């Protein structure tokens, strides 16, 4: 690889590099200062592949390469600006070029140093790009775009060809570094797939020599080719039998990263390859959960967790979760969370691993609750929360110099509590009444650490799913009001606002006593501002809250809400590039237009042509959720006054889209569309001209599943019955007209 920077300086030498290394280790300001010296960084990178320009003897040349790699490794940690300087100097490409030139005689110390530096740069990029593995991290770094490009580069096929073979290198340190790279830098599903499908270039060459085209090669997971989940997973599994706990730990984290949310890989890691019953990755990982090394226990538990969850997550043929294996992990994590002697860092990881294990799985959440997980997590939160100075509603006196490790531990415990509480009302009730966590949660909402506030908001969101808890505990404790204060804070972190907004969506439902106070305190205006956010997630959730806010509201309240929001803002969201946002905008229209007068208000606010053309376009959407809400919105609009119905019947494009929805849309959307036709049946001539009558007859005779797949017999019967009712209504109109 050609270096993009060259200098003529020959002043850099071994003693200089050693001094630089000692100066920057653990010194962020020194790293930043050094990173600003582009000439030095370029020279440093040049040392990696052209050491003869700086040292004459072969031994010294090896030494200067090693020291240069050590400096790069140190610069990669803790300073995004230093990382950017290294990326701009193409340090990662320099390392990859050097590794590609390694031969069997390459000194072990160089292989270890270069693999370690490559890992440091890849992991530093992954930390900036995300998603974070162990809690919330800053995602606003100006270096993030550079890091994202570099991270994509690390997982290109030709780059994988350079460093993945080091997993079989004689150098243990090189093996550990490459496994650590995978364990910490594999964050995206496309990268996991690339690593899981990788095979050495020599094996790809053998396939090519046999005349097999790339797309004709056997599937990766075929036992005849890549038993055990692929070449990388198979070699990582072999490393689990090492006696070196560092090797075991690195291999376990790498396997965890490959298996996460990857059913095709995980299902093979959970069972034995043909003829190799003693090499089941999951079995080995569960055994290492009992290792004497706590670090290995954590890595093994995470590995087992991702295999357990991903192997059962088959969308086409869902399987039951391995409860026996889950209980092994759960027991180890509970013990670690409850340990007063364990380090904060390890307890933090234990909380997050428990969270990954039980997330969105009601049976596992209930099992964890029965095994005492909630009680242990609650005790931990109480221990970490200082008592308030006066009343429970007054924030505690947080220590300004509280260690970062304790902040992250508090965040992790609250995150796990939120996941458990999402599952069941009994668990939510125990959070409020049994564990008495409302005061610590209110305190956490005021914490300086972003992740703690975020996790506390997630807990409130989980609790707000219970009608009883919302009506009593969240009101009486002041926790609902405390969350609203976080939500309305203009300079709050975007992710915290989003978590608080998810709770607000529940707290403005019709059953919530907080709906009126929130309205009086300007919730609609705050939501209106979020509708203009560049974040699609925030726009979607803001519409979700507005949708709930107007549902079953008095007409004058709904109109006041929309006056605050502004109809033009909603109009923009009806054309949003994000399908989820568009769906929720239609849902808001649907909930608003629930009586004749409010149907008039929608027509007047958006204009007839704009409104009906928007509905017509949405009915033709490729997104089934958008089609569904368009059909329901049209059904509500069709319940308006006769003059509004006439406008619908005069809109040829809309009637054609309605007819197409009857043919192509999923069954639930067809049912909603049929509801609109029943209301519009008095315009039988217009419906017949649009081809709707013949389509109705077809539905009555041949009703079945749409493109989304076969639907149940009950749904088919409902479609058929509604189509029959629509036909009968149209026929009654025809008969009445003829009689007249």
C-alpha cells in the first residue's frame, strides 16, 4: 500500500520513540498535543515499513518498528483527535501492508506489536461508531465519520485476508489481539456476516479451480464445508481448549460478537458438528462460566448468552429458548451482581449480560425474577444511591467526583431492571412496592451521568406500561413529573430525550391522570419541536405521543393540541422519508378524525386534494404498516358528512388505490379498506367505475392471503364477510335508485 505522506526527516530514533511512548501513556493532553504534529505522525507511520531510514542495524530496525507500533497503540486509546491523525496518516493501512508481508521468519515481537496496534485502531473506531457494548457512550464525536469509513475498511474481504489468518499464528499474543479485535470491533450485522462467511483465500482458490462460481458454492453453514459455524468460529472454538485464560477470554468475546443476532451462526455453535460431539461451542462456553478467572466467566457468559438467544431467534421457525443453558448464565450473573467484593467493572458487565440474556423474552424475565435477579439489582441500586437530604422528591447530594466506574454500574443495574420490568405487571409492582425503587429512580433522573439518566428513563417507561402503577405510584411519588422535567429540558442529550419520550407516550394515554397536567405544562409544544428533529426516531416517537394524546380527547382539546403542533408540521411528516414516521403521521390523522366535525377539521386544515392524494399514495406504499394506517384513516374520513364522502368518491386516484389495496394489501388493511367502502356504498356508481364492485365479488368468492403470506381462516372469514356487506350495501343503493 502506498503511503500518502512522506518526509525527509531522519531525526526519529529508538530513544526518541521510547520517550514519546512513556510520555503519552495515560496522558490524554500529551496525546492531543502529539496528534496535532502531522509531520511527527506521518514519520511515525513511516517507521512501520521503512525503518532503515531511521536505524541502520537490523536489530535496531526491528526495535524501532516495535516502538512505533507501541506509540500508535497508545495514541489510539482515549483521544479521538489522535485517532483521526492516525487515520489521516493511513496508519491502519500501513499495519495491514506490513502484516501482509510477514513471512515465517518474522520476529514474534513484531507480529505481536503490529497485531496489538491493529486491534487498538479497530476497537477505537468501533467505540466511536457504536453501538456501544457496555452502556451509553458519546456518539457526537467529530471523528465519527472518519472512524466509520475506517471500520468498514477493516471488514472488507481483502483486508480480512490479511489479518484473520493470524488466528492460527504460532504467536499467542498475535492470536489474542486478533480475537480481541473481533470481540470488540464487530458491531454491525454486515461485518458479522463478512467474518462468519470468510474462508482463507487458498480455499476460495480451490473452489475456483473446480469451476464453481461464487454464487454456486455451498452455503456457509453446510456441515460438509464449514461445520461449527464457519472457519473463523471453528478456529475460535478450538482456542477455548487453551490453558491460557487470556486466549480463552479473547476467543469467547470474539465468538460472542459473531453469534450476536446471527441465527445462522448461533444455531451451529449450539450443536455439535457431524462426528465432533465434544466440540460444541455452547457446551464449552457454559463450562467456562465456572472458570476460576472472573474475566473468563464474564466472557463465557456473554458468549453463551448470544448463542442461546440468536439460535432461538428464527423468524420463520421460532424455537424455544434453551432454559437449562440460560439458568447456568443467570446463576453466574446473579452471584456476580450480588458480590460485594467483585469490582465495579465486572458487576457492570454482569448486569448488561443479564440484560442481553432476558431482553424481550417474557419467560426468561419471569425466571430471572423468580431467581432473585430483581432483588439483587435493587439492592445494588439502593447501595449506590445516597439518601435525599429531606423529602423523597428532593434530589440527593450526588458526589461531584464520583468515580466513572460507579456511574456505569448504576446505569447497568437500572438498565437490567428496566428490561425485567417491561415483561410483566407483577414485576413492575414489585419494583414500586416490594423493592421501593421509586425514590432512587427519581434521584437517578437528575444524575450528571448521561447513561444513568437514560437508564432511569427506561425504567419509568417500563413502569408506565402498567395502568395501575401509572394511576397511583408514578403520580403519588412525583416520578412522572420528574420524568417530564427531563423530557422538556432543551439541552438534554438526544438519547435521554428519546428514552423519556418513550415513557411520555404511555403517560399521555387516555387512562393516565398525567395527561391533563402534561398538556397544561406544554407537552404539545415540546412534541411540535421534536417533529422537526433530524432524528427519525425522535420524529416517530413524537408522533406516537401525539397520536396517544388526541385519542378519545374532547374535540376542543384535540384542536388546541393541533394548534400547538401546527397542521403544516403534520403535513410535512405525511411525506417523511422514513416509513415509520409516515405511518405514525397517518395514525395521528386517524385518531384525530373520529367524528364528523373532526373529519371536517382535517379536510379544512390540509385541503381536500392534498389530503386525499396523500391517502391514495399511502395505500400504494410498499410498507404494510403505512398501508394499514392509510386504510384506517380513510375509513374514519369516510364516516364524515355526506359532502366529505362525495369528495372522496370524486377522487379517481384514491378509488383506484383503494381498489388496489383490496387486491394486494395484507388482510388487516383490506378489512379497514372494506370499512371505508361500506360507508361510501351510496356512491355505488363511482365505486363500480373504479372496478371496486368486481373486486368485492372476487373477495367474496376467493378470499385468501395477500402478498405478506397466507392469513388465518378467521381473518379470511372477516374479509369475506366485510366484502359481502359492502356488496349488499351497494346493491341496496342500486335497487333504491331503480325503484325511484
